[in-house]
C-alpha cells in the first residue's frame, strides 16, 4: 500500500482542518469506467477535511476492491451528512493514499481522498461547517 507522501502539505491547494466531531459519511465503491457499484455501501467518518478532499476512516474492504481504489480504477461515491444541513452532500472522490498497511485500527483503513466532483455550493457548506466547529 502507498504511504502518505513526504511534503504532501506543500502540494495541497486548500487548508485541511480537523473537525471537533467526525462528520458521518456513507460511501459506495464504483468502477470508474462503467460507473457501476462494485462493493456494498458502507459508513465512514472524517478525521480531517478540506475544500479539496478528506481523510476518512473506512472499514476494511476486500483486497481487490482496495487494489482498484489504489490503482485508480475504482472511485468513491460519497454522501456527506453535515449536521443541520437540509440534504446530504454528494461527491465523487479518488483515493490518493492509504494510511499504513494495517489501517488506523484493527478493522479500519485511513484513506486520503480528493474530490473529483462536488458543487461549489456544497464545497462551501463543508468548509463553513468545519470552520465553525474548529475555530
């Protein structure tokens, strides 16, 4: 598995913040070329968030599914549940890196994702919520 690149923060376009409370996220793994679901829907939670992506804790996935995410042939379809929002935010994201070979806990991975598709309005809602909860 890939590890977090050194000096990654210098390549970031947006500041990354850690919300006081994790934001619940539901996700589906989809095959990029056919845009079809390849794994059951699952729950994740955020550890840090930026306008360009998130660091998520996700449950272990089947090795082929994780391999597809790392190779870029699979994407994550996200539903981000911002508290008090009128509707969940939908986004499409690519996994950029996975934290450690054994994940963050015994049964979870840490994954850094980059948004490929999210509306500007929803991106602003995410950041406003995080800024309100972090500062």
